[in-house]
C-alpha cells in the first residue's frame, strides 16, 4: 500500500511540474533566437580572410580582406589586394572609427553619420563591415511565424529598431534555420519598402560551429548590383593580442 501511495504521489508531482521545454524547442523567444544567431555568426571574437566582389552592370571589382573583431565594440578591417589598394584599413572602437591610407600615410577620423553609407563602393554599409550594430540590443523582436525545417528555415523574425538607437532601417526580417544560422536577411526602409536582401549559403563547419561561408547582398534599388563575400579563413573565440585594435596597428 505504501509503495502504491508513493507512486501516486510521484505522478501527482510530475503532473504539477511538467517537464521544461527543450533548450532548442519551439518555445524560444524571438530575442533568444536572434541572440543565438548573432553569437553563431560573430562569436566573442573573430578573425580571418575573405574576398569581396562588387558586381554592377558596367563593372566588377574584387578585394581581398583580412579582418579582426571583438564583440560589437571593436573591429579592424584591412585590404590586402589588389596592390593599388593594399594596406587601406578601417578601425572601430565603440562609436569611433578611423580610415588609414598607406600611400599618403594618413589616418582620418570618420564621423558616426557615415556608418550607414556604402563601404568602399559595395552594397554593404560601413555598419555591416565593421559589425557596429547589435541585432540583439539595437532592435525589438517579434516572431512572425515558425515553419518546418524542410522549407529551408525554421523561424521568421521581425526586428524593429529601438527609438534611441542610431539605425536607419525601418525594420529587418530574418529567416533563421534550426542551427540558429541566418538564411536570409531583408532590409526595409521607413516606408516599409524592401531595399536590400542578404542571402547566406555554403554552410561549412568551423571547428564545431556551422557557418555560412558565402554572403550575397542584392541591392533592389539598383538592378544588376550585388556584392558577394566569400570567407576564405575564419576562426572564432580566440584571444587576440591587446594591441590588435589600436591606431598603431591600423597604420602598421
């Protein structure tokens, strides 16, 4: 009899306290999904090499680039090829940014107002390349829909900028897969018109981390224009030297 009562008591406790949803289950908030997505693609720090190809109806241009980032506060980007542009660099420390030109050995401080302007003639902005905005802290998030993974992504999330953040977009919409990787990012202006789209592909492992190695930005306001980033090397969460993000390193 005592055993029967004990089993009944245990059943009552299980009913009263149902098992929590899995950590990666369908009950994740939109903000948590975006947080995990940002951590997947940025990490605590990152470094590597990439190629950036600018495609327009009348010309094509390709750059080879080395980069280092730490969170959303620090970034160093340097062009390594072609030779006529090699050594040109950008450094960001918080809200401050500098541009270095090796041919004239000159460093220019860049005002925050240019962060949303095109980076070096591409369809990415200075903000995109220098990892300035945080999709977690600069936006409010709303889950629009959940889809089966068979359709290529799992969640569709709307990100609307917070009023006190220096963001020019009216909203962003992310499509995120079950591995918390972005599949597509859409940029809308303040009138709700789709301006640009960023597609992520060629997912390969970096250590144990899946990572999309090809990022294609399409400018819908300029037919035939797109910019393609292809990651050649990338590493995450390594300890970077203390002088990585310094004016001395920028001009070295």
